[in-house]
C-alpha cells in the first residue's frame, strides 16, 4: 500500500448512528433556534427524511430573519416582510414548533427546560415580556427530552465591557434593533430641522457613528450612506452639509476575515460614498452625546460628538452556552480530562469537532452557526500515528521525501499540512538510488502524479471547502524557515521530536471560520445531509469540513 493510503484514515468519527428513543419510537431531535443554521437544517431535510425523526423546533423568535438585508430594511430600501419567513412555514410537514425560550440543558438526562410568560397584564397588553428570565407569576415551563440536540441559538453582541455601550448605543442583530435605529434616524433629522437648533447642534446631531469593521458594521455604514445620498438628500437638502457618517474600526483593515483586496475595495467604496473610515481606533467610552476613543498607533485620546452610535464590534457566546458547557463539564469530569479542558478553553461558542459534534457530548449534541466554534483536529495529538505511518519499520527517523509523501497523503484529513507538502514538493526530489537512467523517468512520473493530485484537488474545491481554506498561508519562505529552525543539525532525516515540533508550528496556522450567515447556512445544509442519510457518521466518513463551514455565494433559505 502507498504511504498516502497509510496516512489516510488516521482520524475516525467519534459517534455511531443515533439510537432509537427509549420509548421505541423515532429518535427525538430538538432544535434550539430559528436563525440561519437551524432554518437551513430544516429546509435541507426532505419531508421523507424528516419523518425518520421526531423533530421539535424551540425558539423565542417565530420567524427566520434574512439578516444580510436587515440594514437595507432599516433604511427603507426594502420592506420588512421581504426578509422574514414564519418558522411554521419552514417546518411544515417536517417538525413541530414551540414559541418558547430554552432556559436549561441537562446533558446527563438529555432534557431541555423551556419557558415563556403565560399572558400580559390584561387582554389589551400585547407588549408584555414574553420570555422573562425570572419565575414570574403565570410563567409556563415545560421539559423536552431528546436523543439529538441541535444547538443553534446564535450569539450575543459583545460590548467588551466598554463603559456606556449598553446605555447609549444601538445594537444590530434583530428586527426590533432595526426599528429602533430607524426611529432614531427619523427623530434626529426632524429635530435638526427645527428653527431652534443651532448649526453646531446640527453638526453634532448629524454625526452618525458605526463601531465595528466586520460584515455587519460595513453593511450598516453602507446603507446609511445610501440613505443619506438618496432619500435624506431629497427630504432634508438643507441639512446635507452637516451630515457625517463615520465607521470606527479597532483593526487596520475592514472585513479582516476576508481577503485584503476586499478590504481595500470596501475602503474605496466608502470614500466614494462619503463615509469616513477611522481605522486603528479603540472606543473607550460612549456617553449620551460623545464617543471617546484611543488611537492604537500612539495612544492619543480622541473624542467626538454624536447623534447616534450603532455598535457592531463583535459577538460573544450566548448566555445559554455557559449553561451547556457547565452541564457537559459535569458529564465529563472523571471520564475525559481532554474534553473538560477543551470545554473550559476560551472560545466564542461551544467547541465542536469537524462533524459539528459538541465535544464531550458523545455525539448527542450538534452545534452550528454563531453558537459554535469548529475546532478542526490539530495534528499534534495524532503525531505518533502519523510518524508510525511513515516509519512502519520503527527506525525512528523519516527522510524528507517520506515526509513529503506523508504530508501529501494526510492533507485531506489535515488540510493544514497542504502548504508544507506543496513546499516539499518543490524542493525535495524523489530518490533515484544514484541511477542516472532512472532519474528522468522517476522525476517525470512524480511530476505527473503531482499534476493529477492538483487537478483532483481543484475539482474537489468546486464542491466543498475544507478547513484548509481557513488555514493562514505563511508562504514558502516561512515554511522553509520553520524547517530550518527545527533541523538545527542539518541532518537529512526527522526524528520523532523534530517531527512533532514541525506539526506544532503547522497547527498554529489554523483559523476559525468567521461568524457569518453563509457559514451557518453551509453548516445547516451539511447537518441536514448527515441526518438525512440516517445519522452521524461512522468511522471513515468525511468530516464537516467537507460540507460545513464553507461559503456558498447566493445561498438562501
């Protein structure tokens, strides 16, 4: 067998197909959430596939929201009804829906507790708090048991404990947030139009600030600019000289999770639209009428007046995620210290493997979208298996050509190895056993094999995006430097310790997928295919990297 074949299959899936429920009925699947991940998962199941399970969707929001168009809806470019779809319409013929909020998850008993308020203060009270955290009078609570839990509750806006943000900024995640921003903009322009408002007050009032250079902040700033240059210019022409839109970003580049060319293009578009991009500034406080900042380059403190601040600086884990982690830690204590340490590690959401299994859940909990952080397996825990695959005779050393072939063979399961494999393919010649008659033939054969391999990978990339697409590319010079620093003795072979040190450096290049609608939708689609085929993967099945976490341009629910 080839070394590539020996290197393949190092990892195994960690769960079997779901057992039937203890009652003997269909496996019970509880889906928490109604966002991109949950909605795409339900949509991806055919009615026939859904009937293999008893599916219940629980969410306090009874509609799916097409979030990429939320800024356009805020500014009136499109109608609100165009970006919402009732959950009951999505699940028709596939699942049940309960409008409630999950309050607790018991992973030992496999039970979720949900609740909501019973009714308002009177028959005309329609604005009551439907999902109170406290045990108020009349609150309704119920338990649901599950065989599989699909955890897709999303995330919460992160204020980074910046003083004044909660009190003086508008968040931008849900439809009510858009309503509030729209109301504020209308109020600002109308108050600025009054004869009692001075020019200085108009300038302060009409300074519209967006904090955050990610997808949400960029979209909000862009739609604000379109509104100002369009409807506002026609309705309030006398105020246009005072209007300023400023986008504040802590980093030096907008949309930092994307290619730098996209960032540069967005800055140019903003320049044309009249949006001032303030890169390299960290907001330190927001008061009712002032934004205080510190410039990263020199620490200089800056402040400006504002009429409105939209805060889109990032997200943090949902409050329920802490509860889920605590339950899983309790389940794994004394059983798997690796799972416990993984669950305690800092992360934006609950940690999953490539198959979207939540670590430590035994395959009974899947997490996707903003609620999850997909941690693709590092190579270091598999260092011994990989080394043995390359050194079956137990010599204790592998040469550069064998290392090259190992990395090329294992890069499908560990895509972070691909760049080092490509570098070695450029600099390492196949062995010729000093026979000049064979050298030309072997080199030509090796190059042909390499072309076939590259063609296969290109074809594969058209249908899937793996973790390799989220591996930071260091460049061949950096790869060469890593190898040179590890191989201080300049020997032609790698010992196990040197091999493991190289893997540690390679693993540092792994990056998490960005929290976007496209990523969540692709994960939901992957999970639907997984369960639609009969359940979680068995050993040797393709990882979630083969179908989840990628980008599908134009993917809609």
